[in-house]
C-alpha cells in the first residue's frame, strides 16, 4: 500500500468520523427542538443563534462535571463500560457508503471507509457489541437500579437481535450481495428501491433498529420513570456523556443503514449524492424523534413477547414470501 | 448492597432483592417511598412508607381562627385548592349554620369542577409521563395554564387560592369570568379528543394499563377507596350523586363507571369525568344567578370593604371578625364530605365554642386510596407499580398532610 492510498484512508476516516461526531452533537439539539415543537414549547434557543451553540455548552458542562465512581463499584469495568458502548456505535458507519465513487486525479476513490464485501454481517456483529457496555456498566455500578436496567438490556437484546438478522435475510435474497456499495448500486431508480421489494422487511428492520437504539418505546434499560436512569444511573460527567453520545451515534448509524439498504442510499437526481444521503438520513432521524415524542414505553415482558411472537414469525414469513416470489 | 438503611420486612430471603422506590424517584409523585421486595422484577411485597411531607396541617389549623385555617386547606391537596376550600367551608357553614347565597353556590360548583379539571389534567399528564408518553404532560399543562390563569383572575393566586370561604366567595367573580369559561368550554372538548387520540386506542398504552393494578369491587369497598379509583372497579359511588351538597342535585351529569377494575378503566373513568365536568360547568355558567356573592350574616362574614370605610357598624363587624375571629354559636361538630378530584374529601371539625377549632380531622382520599396499593401491585412487575401509582392519583401533600 503506497503512501497516497494510506493518507486517503486516513483522510476518509477523519472526515467521516468528524462528520459523525458533529451530527451526534447537533442531533441532541435537533431532537430537543423537534420534540419542543411537537410539544408546543420553544426548546433551547438561547445559547447562540437559535440555540446553535447549545451542544457545545452541554459538552463543556459534562466535561467539567465531577466524575463520581460509586463505592464498591468494579472500577476497571465501570470505567471501561462507556467506551465499550461508544466505540461500536461509531464503527457501524465505517461500511456505509455516503456518496458515489469519486474520480479524482485519475484515481477512483470510494466514498466509504471500508468497502468490505460482508458489510451487512459487519453491521450485525458490531451492533450487538454495544449492548455489552450497557450490561457491564449496569452490573459494575454495584447498585440496584442499574443492575435491573442491565438485566433488562440483555433480555431485550436476545428478543430483537434474532428478528433483526432475519429481517435482513429477505433483503439479501433479493440483492444477492452482502456489500453495501453493491446494494446501493442496485437501487438506481426509485422503483428499484428495496422498500418496494421488501416492505415488510423494512418495517421489521426499522422496529428492530429502534429497539437497538434503546429509545422509547424500547428504552427499558434506562426507563427513567421506573429505574430512575437504569444502567446509567451511577454514571456522571464524561462517562454519562459517552453513553449518551453512543445512543445518538446509534440512531444516526441506524438511519444511515436504513437509507442505504432500503431507500437507495446516496442515489437521487440533480443534487449531489452526499446531499441526497444526508436528506434521507435526516428524514429518518426526524422519524426517530417523532416516535419518541409520541409513544409510551413497553413493559419488558411485553417487549419479549413482541420480539418472539410477532417480529420473529413475521421475519420468517418475510423470508418465505421473498423465496416464493424469487422462485416464481 | 448491605449498606442501605432499610430494615428487612418479613423473613429475609437471600433470593429476594429489596429496593427503595423513593422518596426521591421520578415517578412517585413527590416523596412517596415504596419498599419493594423483588424476585427478579416481580414484586413480592410492597410497603408504602409515608410522612416525608408531613407538615402537621391539622394541628396548625387547630391553632388558627376559622378564617385563618382556611389558608391551610390550600396546601393539603395542592392540585385541587378550591375543592379543599369548598369542603372546609361547607363544614364550617354547617357548624355555624351559615347561609350561602345562590350565586355563590352556583359559582362554587363551577369553580369546583374547574378544579377537578385541573386535578385530572395533572393526573393525566403525569400518569402518561410515567408510562413514557412524554408529550401528554406538556399538552395537559398547556390546558392547565388556562385554568390557573382563571384562578388567578378570581383570587389573585394561581394555586393557593383561598377563594371559597365560609359564607360564599372571598371576592366577587371577575368581570370576564363568563367569557373565560366560554372559551374553556369551546376549546377543551377538542383537546380532550386529542389526548384520547394519543392514548385510548394506543396499543402500547392498552398493554401497559389493561389488566394492571386490578382491585375487585369488594376489596375496593373494603379498603375504603373512593373517587375514580373506586368507580374504575364499577362501584357507583359519587358523593355528588349519593349525598348532594351545594345544589349538585340540580345538575344533570353522569357518573362514569369502569368494569375491568384495572388502570385502563380508571383512565377511561377520569377522561370521561373531564367531559362530565365540562358539562356541569356549562350548566353552572348558564344558570348562574345574580345577587350577593357571600352571606349577609355580619356576625360571621366580613362586610364589603367599601362599607368598612363608610359605615360605623360595618367597621365594628370587620374589626371584631378580624381581631377576634368567628365564634361559633355553640359547641358541636360538623362533617361534610365532597367529591374531590381524588375521591371523598371531608373536614371533620369539632368546636368547643371558642374562636379556634378544637379539632380538625381531614378525611383524605389519597391517603386511604394509597393504602390499597399492595393489593394492586403484589405479584406484578416493577413497571406495573409505576402504572398503578399513576392510576390511583395520589398527591403526597394530602397523604402526609
């Protein structure tokens, strides 16, 4: 590998992760403003024009907070848990193509950090890692509410991960490829979007993605009304911020993956690909926020029943239907 | 985990986890503390611990004159101040054999129903917030703001109104009272529809509340439950119908009843009561008679302020009432129950013939309703405890007093 391609990779990593972190920061503001709009409030609009500096102020506040470790906590795991949750949340975006290949100085540059041919498997593998941070964080706090939160988290993960994987099988049967770039290239017009071919698969995947991000109606591990803060009760300062950022990075990654798999990724007329990609991602981010502002929370036995008795059979049915259609 | 200061309840079993829900907890509506024994997430035993907000209100009232004690009633159930004023005033009026002019009676019913709306709106918002539907909270508080503005117009205070006094009202109704009520009557029905759109047929809401917190009609009567918590179990007992006061018998309204005895039916009952309250308010404002807003009995009721400056007699009455207080005609006792937002609320007042009550005892609906919580949550999950706390609609100010 020559110096040029190495520096290209580094440049892509820096640009995409910086963009992601920026989106994470402004996702908090976006969510608060949208939720405020839905609830007939103003939302944060005092720090900077339209509250645009609010994420910075929040970050500064969280960074300067005292970092408390509860007595009797397992210090190593307690400090490691936020990192274990945060890092996988950032990794998913590595295989998502954000734009078409770019020809620059006679070189073809793919607009994805790593265009691996098992992209979907990578996403599934990475997505299921994040939950370990939550389980470990709750367990290592040596506190009762976080313990309950982390137990709920493991129950929840078992319930939706199977359906999440199976929901994608139908898509794989249609596209015949694990590579995200390949899947995007197949959806060159709106009629070829996978949402047309896999409507049920999309609905299942969207629900599972919502569950994976631990947000209402699936925010059982933190459920502030029941478990105070759930797994993150004992975390403060930057460690809390890392859990928080992981949640938002997960939402963005989920939106990006939904866009890529079902809505033609960066494909679109007139506007540059990256703009189309962002428009679609923001659309789904809005959807996530809207759901949060509207729905109540599941109870955890209901979530498990929902996962095993509704999502799983539907995912299997989806595979069956896809198979029949493909054979015919 | 042994360093928590909770004493084990019952035989200690290593498999059970004991957890303190409250007194600082986002969903215990104040400072309620529930000591839960958990097997996994299943509640084996639930013991409410109260008293964190005890302010000795009953005792304080015994050390004040009858009119001063009125201000303490605002602070009992701070979500329904007018209803507390109402219940206290009725008991004092019975003790003093005071007459209340018709205008005051109708206005009191109107205000009491507005306060019931206020109380139910806060209940709906917080109950939904506990179950995760965050937006409901802001919608109901938006409507509550209109009501608080109206209370402020009437009494000068948003929450601690002290507006309904023995003998009538403290001031006359504000000039634009009628107009404000018409606006409320016009806008609220569609707002209530909006709440129902968000919750009533929401599958998650139904899952979370249906079949949760069941209490049989026999148990409900046995524990002395009142209000929507009782009516959710299908028992038709509403003080306004069973034992009408202040002219409720002249009003046409229904008492919504549940049948499944669960949180969902209690929710439906209260939402239906919101509509019934609007119905009563409409009748009260349509039929609001003219006339004096408080009794002309100068022995017990303050004269109008203008007369105090112009008439010698009125000034003497004013001085006597303010300096010496109202002195009851005889020794005696009085109790008048009313239907507050939470259930049967009554003040039991014993007089020894002096200017201060000898004993004031509040019959608080929340305190008695809360006593049945273990019946509703034992054997169920932690998440259900939250739903049940919401559905019995407690205010800790009233539980602890």
